[in-house]
């Protein structure tokens, strides 16, 4: 349950946002409360001497609450009782106040997702199967016995955060690289440094490589000898299936840990923690009204983010920016602003967040894109493609769908479309966005303009239906003359007997049966490429 950042009183989010406006702390004067607030904002605990000199309580002791970790629903307060000294006029030094506010102002410039990044396993939200009590990865981290591993999961689920936590607790040397910005020269230098470090100091080097799938297979080969010899412990993070994107030799030397999308309740906790952080900046630095999100609004943000904590925090940041710019004239001089679902939806639409990856919106848009290509409308195909890319859809997901379209809807009438779609997928892999956007547009327009044929699509569907519904046909014996005969016994059983090798005959034409006897004369592939019904609306 959320807590007041000043007095730690618990309540739902609506109560806390109202209560914090008037809260002055437990049994303390206004100045004492300000000192405690300053320590909360900066993450620093005031020293006993400073606290005593600034206290003005009637009791003999003053209680200072350290809320470094304010997870919702968890009592993680650490209480420190400090002797209080009564003064005639409790004063908060202007220099201290400036430093505190200055630090908070500095922190406010950092992206919200980075400010909220957990620094320990206690602050980490989600992935309880890995880092929860009894989790295998938690044991590795706590005992500082980190193996080479691949962290595989969708964006915003905590892959980089786990690596950063490892960097905080390990005694090994920790180096961080990103495949999007680091070249092989930098990697080789890191490998040599790690080898020398191990030889001279016996200290291992943990190398965290973000977006490791962005290195191609030949580049990944460079990692192999150093991982194999133990010169480095590789921690790779990827959003793509490592079975397809990573070198099999490298993959065999790493453990793969799968991270799942955050559950709605976990994402709600992240949003509430972020909201407290935003409101501290709004109230004590910017002198702006605080934001109050209804429970429905929190759940709406969680739904749109679809298990992606970074996406949820970016949406919350957009909402904060909307009110920070004074875009809402109704705010006036209010101490707090209530943001309900309708208001939130309106704000996100005005900030061009018209596409989300939740349920129907995701599937409806890709469906409209596919059907626009099938209907040979390149303009509509471009529109839905642009809508998906602007909304943050994975370009590889779109490229995979176009590979399917090339075979399903274009088929045998334009054999150039399938290799073209595969080349588009590879282009997206090699260069990424924004450079790969034209490759996606090029492919979409080519597919839309190509002649269409569903001949093989229908034939394949007919065949699979037969195999599913007629077990006798599915298990019908293969004709003897088509069977392989590598041994004398098989030849004695007439395997391969009377088979006619087509290249030995004129034009390769022979009279020979290829289907099992139960299917003799059956044709799966029809002559027609499309249907025969006319559209009465034309």
C-alpha cells in the first residue's frame, strides 16, 4: 500500500495525494519537517548533529524515517532515533536547502525510467521466478557466482536492471557495452584487458553486452574463445529469440534466463513509485500542483504498457510534461490535479500516442496492413505501416508478416517477392530504425502492387485438413519404387525397384506414380490463382 513520503502513513493513492499537501511529519515543527523532506528528496540521511540542531520537538527524541525504498505494499522503512535539542527558533540553513533542491533538480533532468532503476534486488519489481525468494538467479547474484548468461525478454522487463544490480554487488570487474554503439575494436580491447586483469590480479571481468543480437554471427564468434577460457563472464541481453539470433557455439556456453512481461499488479507498483517521485519534484522544486491518478487511470496506463515498465514510465512522464507546460487551463491554482481515464486518454492522443500494443489495437492494425496489401492498395498499406512504426511496433514483427504475405497472398505469380521480403527483414536487422524504414515501405508497396495468387495457400490448407481428419490417409504407405534402398536387405525387399530416374528420359517425362495408392489421381493444387465470384459492388 502506498505511504506518505513525509510521515510514512499508509493509504490508497487518492488519500496519500490529498494527505501529503498538509502533512508536516510526526510530532515535528515545520522546520524539522522540511529537513526530513530534504533528506528524502536527496536520498541522504541527515547526521545526528545536524538533525539535533534543526529539531524543535517537545519530546526528547525525534524520529527520522528513511524511505530510500518505498515499494507499495511493503514496510521497508528504516527508523533511526536521534536525540532532539530544543531551540528558540528552528532554522533551515539556506545553503543546505539550496543544495538539496539543486540535487533534486539535477535528478529531475534524468529520464524517469533511469531515476527509478532499482539499485538492489530488494527494489527490483517482477521476475520472481528468477530473483524472488529461492530464484536461481538471485542465488547466483547473492553469492557472487555469476555464470555466463543470456537474459532474454521483451523490452522494459528489467534485463539491464539485473545487470546493473550485478555490477553493484559483485567483486569482479564490470564492463558494460552496447551492440548498438560499440564496434568489434572496442570489444577486442575489452577482451584483452579482461585477460590481463585475470592474469595479474586473478579478478574476473563480467562483460554486459546489451542488445547482443545486433552483432551478427561472425562478430559473435569473436566472443567465443574468451568465454570458453573464462577470461570474461558474458552477460548478454536480447529481445530476440537467442536460438535464432545467437551463435549456437556461444549459446551452448551460456545459460539462458527468460524474463516475462510484468504482471499488471507489478506494473501498478512501478507506476505508483514513479508517481511519488514525480510529485516530489512538482511540489518541492517546481511549485506545481501534484498529480492524482485514479485507480482506473493507473490500470489504464498499465494496460497500454502491456508489461513494459519503460513504456509505462514514458507515458507517465508525458502526462507530467503535459501539466508542467500549463496545457490544462483548468488546473489553475489547485494544490492537486486529478487525472481520470478520459483525461489521460485525451492527453495521450494529443501527444500522438494513437497506437498501443494492447489487445485489439495491436492485432487490428497489423490485420488492416495485411488486408490492404492483399487488396492491392499501397496507400492504405503505407498508412498502417506508418501508424505501427510511430506507435513503437517492432519493425522485425512487421517484416516477418511481410515474409508471410509474400508466400500466402502473392505466391507463385511473382517469385521475386519472397526473397525481397527476406532481404527486407535482414535490412531491418542490420541497420535498424530509423534507417530501415524505407526498406519496409519499399517491400510493402512492392507486395501491394504484385499480382496475387492463393493457389499454394489453398492447396496447403486442403492438404493439412486431410492429414488432420483422415488418419488412414496420413499413414498410407509410401510406394516401394520411391523408397530409399541403402542396404542389400532393402534392395531384396524391392525398395527402389523399377524407379525411373527422370533426367535419363526425354524432357524428364516418365509414366510413374508418386502419391500413395490411397491418393492416386488426387490433386491438391487447383488451376485457378484466385476466386471466380464477381463483386456486385464494383
